[in-house]
């Protein structure tokens, strides 16, 4: 049951004091103190489960419009997430925040984020479900441009998302013209030239190498994530992968630090050299050499996507054939989100042979055992 907090002005003042002053879009100006059920009806349907809790389906009482409700335990971290997401949601490539409520739930103070409902599902689930028509390199270019637009806006207002991954890229609907948007600001931080980010907060397979150790890092870690997502879009499996049943194996850590990945055939045989070069610029191990979002958006493969070849890719086939493995990858990534700090200095580095890519190995074996094609007449 949600209770009104309006009768507790001292508590409300303390909560507002957790925020840093902002020139615009201040969270304290957006928070509603009344009970959320006055404006919205909760259906009880769970739309998803994230690190910070469940996301519920709700309906606006006056219009009947469907929204998604994210419940956060009210603390400084939740306030930061709500603040940054509110500031960012003016961008059409960011999931929109419609309302923010300050209520009690089961005796605890909570922040309730009412967001637009993304009925189209996750990025790779949509590609995985394709059966009739092949997923093309030109489509991959258009998707990367959409994701880039979200990152471009965030970086322009000095916000690093720090958790750019397929699960946080959602479609508005199942319609072919649905919009792709970025969500979940649980790990986002404000960045300035005076203050760099230093918390080793990561999701394996998308994490920039400088995040793995004690080095400071900034918005360039988002660019590394773009490179990994682009790689998967073009072949169906990630460039770095752990096969040890742990969130981040020492072998995979070494591969990421050394930037060791390949463009193996047949998945990459027809992909344009321009796309491969762009990935190389995004996956630079030295963040000072890594492509910026401005350079990314100006790259011909991105800003002239209509000129990108309509080469049929292996992506949807690989994702469909290895769906159970892909789910395991996502589960490992979700588990890793719970670990905010890791003492990597105590980790013993193993040889690179200890880290392998089961998706690629399984596919290699399948291709090797396949009967040879009959020559054409």
C-alpha cells in the first residue's frame, strides 16, 4: 500500500537535500508527494526484473494509457538515478520519464519512476525472432546510429551511462517502425573535466578495459560498449567471452585488456571493411585513442547508412540457433551487476587459452561436420 509522505516535511526536506543543485530539470521540482494510486492503476503485471527490483505495468486513470513503474528504495543512489534519467529523458532516444512519486511502500520510503512502456522488447530478442527476412549490414548501421544518438545526447550533457548493453536497449512496440531507446540509469554518473569516474562498475562482454582495473575512466567506456554491441550485431556472438562459469574470468580479463578479438569466417567474410575498421576504433584498449561519440556519429558507416551495403548477415541465425547459450550470457551479465567493486589485484591471471568463446566454437564444429554443398550446374 502506498502512503502519502506530504505530512512529513522534514523527511521530504532531507530527501531533497541529497541532490546536488542542477541548473534545470531538478528532481525535487518533479517529485509528486501524493499517492501514486490517485493517478495510476496498478495491474499487478510484472514487465521485467532488474538489479534494483521489479518493473510493473500501470495505467493512467484518466487516459487509460499504459506505463511502466520502476520502484526504487529511496536513497542517494536512487535519487541520482532518477535525477539523471529525468534530465536525459528529453531525448527521443531515451526512455521517457512521465512522473516521479515519493511514497511509502510496505513501510519504506520509495521513489516511483513512471516510464513509457516499451512493448517491443529487447534489441537482440527482436533480431533473434526474425525468420523470413535476413538481417542486413545496413540495418545494423541504422541501429547503431540510433544508439549513438542516445549516447551523443548523454555525453553532450556530461552524463556517462556506464551500462550500455542490449538488455537496456528496448523497442517501443513490435511494429516495424518502432523506436529503439536506451533505459536504466542505475549506474549513470555525471562527468566533468575535473572529475573522472573511478568505480569499477561493469557488465562483462561490454566493459571497457580501463574499467577492469584501478585506472580512472570516463565517457569513453560507453564507446567501448558501442563497439561490442556493433560486433554482436554483425555476427551474433560477442568478441570477448568467459567459459568458466564466473562473471569475469581472468582469461577474459586479459583478452579485453589486450584487445584480443578476431573477425572469423564465415560470419565476417562478407562484412564490409569499413564496419570492421569502425569496430577497431571503438575497441581501442587505450581510452585516449578510442573514438569519441562525435567522431562515431560523423563516420560514413553511421551518418550515411543508406550507402552501407545490404549484405545478409549471420546474426539472426546465430542468435536463434544458440539462444540457450545467449540466455546464459545474459544471466552471467545480470549476476555481475550486483558486484560494484572487485579487488582485481588479488586475481591471478591465467593464460589466454583458458578463455574461449563457446558460441563460436560450437558454430565452428557444426560447420565442420556439415556435408559439402553440391556444385551448381
